[in-house]
C-alpha cells in the first residue's frame, strides 16, 4: 500500500522539474535492471544484489545478508523489476540505514544531491509502482509533495457569483496584492494577483484527519467587478470528491464546525524581480494557519454551513530586491541614539518613530477594518533594525509625474524603474534598532525628511527583511498614514511643527513555510498499531521566531502530547516522536501539529488499526499494463503468499479512484483508460474490509501505455466490384466491399467513408476506377485504401449501329447474298481484329428480279462478343419495260379496192392487251 497522495491524480504531471524527470531513482532502476537481467544463475543474481546493497547503502553485512535472503532470488521467472520493487520495499522498512539518509518527506523545491542513494521522488512513476507493491510502514508520501488539482473555476463547476454562493463542497475566495486598499474580501480596491497564480488549500476533518493538499489557480476573467465573488483574483476549490481513510471513512469538506482549513500562495516574483509573499489569510488572519470553518472570528469569510466556504481571501505583500528603495548601503545613516521616550511631545524635529512587534493574530482574529494592534499575545522585538528612506524635492516631483499618475497596479514597477535610473532622488536612508519594548526613532538630517514620500521596512536580528503590516506593504513611497487599513494601530500621524512622524509601526508577520509529515504512518494505507512509534519529519528553512511547539491531538481534539518550545527543525522532530497508546481504538486518528505563535501552521495525521485481519493479511495486486482505449480486468488480489484472502472479504474503491477504473465487489478492477489519460504509472486504491470488519487500503499498480493506433493493428481489405456497362455502383456497395479481418464485432465499429463520391463510375465508361475510401476507427486513427470498381465492356450491339446501302436491281436481275451482305456496314468498328459476321436470315427473301418493287431482306449482324444487331437491307427491283410486259396485237384491216387506208385506221388496228387504260397510253406511229 501507499499513502493517500498516491491515490490522487497520479502520475503527477504538473510542473515536473528536470531534476525529477532525470531523478537518480530512474537511473538506478535502469542500472540495476540492465545488469541484473544479464545474469542467469541464482548465485550470480545473489552476488550482484549483495554487491549493489553494499555499494549503495550503509547496511551492515548482517543486514545485507538478511535483505538478500528476504528477496528470494531463487524464484522462477523472477524479473529485475520484481526484485527492484521488493528491494525498495525492504529498504523502506530500513530507511534509517540509507546512505545518505533520505526521508521521503522532502520539502517542495528540494533537490536530491546524491545519485548513489536510493532517493525516491513523489513524481517518479517507478516510485509509485514500488509503493503500490510495498506493505512497508515507511512508504508514506508527503501531502505537500503530491498535490490534487481541484480547480472549480477551471472545470466549470463555478462560473458565476451565484455558483460561488451555492455550489456545494467548495471553498472559494480571491487573492490580492496589498498596494492601496482595505483588508475586506469584497470591493477592497486592491490589485488582484496575476492571472493563473496557484493557490493551495488543505483541511482537517472533525476527527483530525488531515486531507491531501489541493491546488487551484486564480483568474481575472469571470468578472471585472471588485464586488463580485468571482471578481479579479478569484479562486475556487472543488471538493466534491471525498478522500477515504484506511478504515473506509469518506472525508468530504462541507464547511461545518470542526472542519479546519488553511490557504496559501507560494512566494513568487513580479515582472520587475520583487518578491511577493503572503501577508494575511481570511479567515484565520495569520497566513497559512488552520482556521475553523465556523468561527466567531470572521474577517470577511462566510461559511454556508454544511455546504461551502466562500469569500475567503489571501493578501500578498511585496518585498523589494536589490535595495533600490534606499540609498547605497554604504551611505545609510546609523541612528544610534535609540528611541525618543515621548515622541508625541518632544522638541526634536524631522524624525520617524514607532514600534515593531511580531504579530500572532492575538486580538486581531476578527479585525477586518484596520491593521493589527499590539496585543498581549504579540511579541515586541528588540534589536530589530528599522530602515527608512525619504525622497528629495526633485524626486518627489518625478515620483508624482512618473509613478503616482499611473494606475495602482503599475506603480510598483514604475517606481522600480525610476529609482534604478535615479538613485539620487532618495534624499537619505536612516536606520536604527529597536529597544526592549520594540520602540525605535530614526532622526533624519535637516531638510531631508519628506512629509509625504517615505518608505520603510524591518530587518530581523539576522539581517533578513521581514514582511509585515505597515504603511509600506508594497514598494511605494507614500505618506505613512496613506494606507491606514493596513497600518498597525495606533494610526500614524504627522507633527507639522516638527515635520515628524509618530506611530509608524510595523506588525511583523514572521511566518516561515513549514510542513510536518508522519514518515511511517498515515490515514489511508499505513495505519499504526498500538505501541508503534510515529516519527515526524519537519521541513522548513528555519522555524518561526515565534514561540513554537509540537503537539499531538486525538480524534476529539484533546491534546495527548505537547512539547516545550522548539527553535530548530531538529528539536521539533525529536519532540514530535509519539507512541500510540495501548488503549487506542481502531479508527482513532492522531494528528500532529506545529503550533507557532498560538496558530496551527502545519499538521499531519495517522489512523490506528488494531484488528487481527488487517494486520495479518497483505493483499497484492499484480502490476497491470493497459493501453489507452483498451479495456482490461485486473484479477481479484491474493495474499502476498499467493493464497486467497479469507472468505467474506469485501472490496470497494478507495480514495480518488481514477474515473477510468471501477473496483468490483469481488476485488477485480475493470480499467478502461481513454486517450486523454496520460501514459505512466498509476495506483488504483482499494479498501479491503475483512470479516472482522478491519480495513486497509491497498493499491493496484497500473501502467498506462500510449495506445497503438487501431489503424496500425488492422489491415482492411477490399473486394473488386464488377458492374455491367451502364450500371452505376452505389456508395453502400463500395462500403460493403471493405472488410477488416479479426476486428471485434462487439463494441463501436469503424466508420467507412468515400473520399470523393464523384469518383464513383456511372457506368458509361469501360474499365477500372479505384475509388478512395477512408476507414475511421473509434480511436480516431484511419486507414486509407481503394475499392476497384470495374465497369464491364459495352456490348457491341449497344456500342455500334449497323447501316445499310439500298440495293437497286434491274427487273429480271436477281440479287445475291454477297450483294446484300456487302450493303451492310458498321461505322467506327475497328478494322483490326475480329470482324462482325453478317448473315441473311432467310435467303428465300432475296428477290430474283421477277417482281418489281422493294424487298427488305432481313440481315443479322453478329459481333465477336456474341451480341447481334438485326437490320434489313432494302433491295429494289426496277420496273419491267412495257414492250417486254405487253404484246401489241393487230386487227386486220380490209378495205375495198380503191379505198385507201388511213393512218388512223392502221393505228386503230393496233391494241395492247391488258395495258391499263388510265394514265398515259402507248403511242402508235
């Protein structure tokens, strides 16, 4: 099992540094695997592992031998990865023996410096996989090192002021840079932090269970109104998804009494190089401290109890760099006279006086109108150095023209530029130290103190610039009473007669980012047993100078162990060791706090589990590899010895199961990561409930690999489509010609589209057309191929039209077959190759010339393709000649002698039998 952080959105991809990407863990794993895999015998593997441990740890000879024996290198089919994971598990159990000692609780931005050590970063996929296989009590990961992005603005859960008011399980607010304005959380006149500034949130449940760290980012895009809950600098955390502890309890933030939260923004640089650092938190006042969701100390925040927390605020101060707001340090004027005892009535001229104290929030937790007061819980600072600068007359004029004339959010950068260019505009920088009461006075040379243009800050007794409430929360020259909402009280005032300023106070906020982590137990996967000793790791550059101690509290908030004041990280860690009481109950949560100036500034928690089953069994899931867009079922876990878990064991999803994973009742896990799931190692959390009702959380390691595009896995084929000439292929026919061998028939199917439908042949041209087709698979990958569409040859009798030449024959002359055949032609028919055959259907039709008129002789043209055309050849027999057709006859003429015969009588004696009487008649001459 691993910790709750490993159950969140792993692998953590955001802001992975180059150090992490090239971490020594990866190098060592590759080195180990490469060399181990070259070995074949158990003896060689044992010797190599023994040598590896000797070189990379300071385990004793006996410890090395014991470790090698536990690894069981004689197992069949054991891989280097199996051994390396087991090695990490074993070493985690012996973490104190590592050389150099490396806790798994590195602070943010820390660097791993020794590649020879086995130092695992939270962002190493191998590390998470190792944790998932490790039952060790030392596999706990720091919350701060594994952050859940839960941005309600980015995911659209909150889009408006109404959403910020009503959205359940959210915490929302805004963040500003304190330049000129008020500490209200609405309409305060301050400048929003830059777009996309990361905001962090952590909360503690009513039973003391400390949540993972959540991250959101600010935006200035939802509203430009300073009076809107989603105005510039807005942030919101979506906390709808509960996290589950190892006892199966779901923890969900809903802004009820007893749920504490804290907010913070890490220091960042402005565009001109200044440092922006957190000054104030609403609620809670003290930056980064835990505050009850329901409290009488409200400074602008508002809980919709049982639903959400809204109108919170984060206020950032700006610290200048490079001393451009002062004269050269060699020219600083040291005021060694000490504070004036009664600056309100002294006759001294041209001075600035006030007090310096460390603010704890005491007395100001509900102060939302002014800067803080010096209250009994605050600490007057002795020996702190106040630094104050003033402008010359020329500097003041230039400042008015080039800085004050600009919008507020542009003034700090403009001032930086002005004084970089003209350091002579600063008339004097005077510095002096505070007395035992925190009082100071700075006496300026005559004529050098400007009434309206001052800037000051405080250095601690180590020379560090300390942020705090003052008139100078931003690097701007101004009148000390010009920003009274942030000026510590009593308010500063000017004595005109003496040109002196009184009550120019500094309420220092001496917070130092500090985290505490229980290194060997947590609340999700690594429960503690009665009598176990919890070890804490405190991470900080230095503890706060405020009174600081370590205390442990139980689930009811009772303090069960409290240390004396500690001043170093080492003292805090030593004081924070805690032994689980012998009467602790299963499900009891113990929380360790770092308390600074009375404020809870860091916390971590563990859960107790005393039942037999959870302590006896160690369920193990195999590492499962799955591709994006692939579905795989992980089998039910077995105990680490390979045997089944006891009957009646139940399984359910743990803390933040990935959306693409489903934990089934039998403990099997269905995983279906899509292409949006980043490749890498993940751990699926599973809450195991044993028959005795004891619970534990185990993890199924999953390696998501980049999906091989479906198009690379299958080879579509196409069949040729044959169409008769004149027949058009349809789109469905073409799509139907595509097959994808071995493609599963269940689930989503590929889509087939025709690239260019105009390619589809319409049947009017013979030949083959390759129609382009695209196969689109459900994963979006594509295959392209062509479908051959063959249009058959056009039938000759369709392609060609025979023609005939009429035949004319004289009467009496018959026509021959060849003459008739020769009268038939086929225009455009190619002259090469086989030729059409012409036959006379009925030779008896051929006229023999004995009959006048036209006879249509039927002819068949048979083409080489077997098709035929039928046509007639007109044969015309000419008209028979009359002298052949008719035989004239004469009638003898008898005339009396002497009587001559006339021509007409002779002509009349001639007749032509059967000659038609109508029409022209023969002429007889």
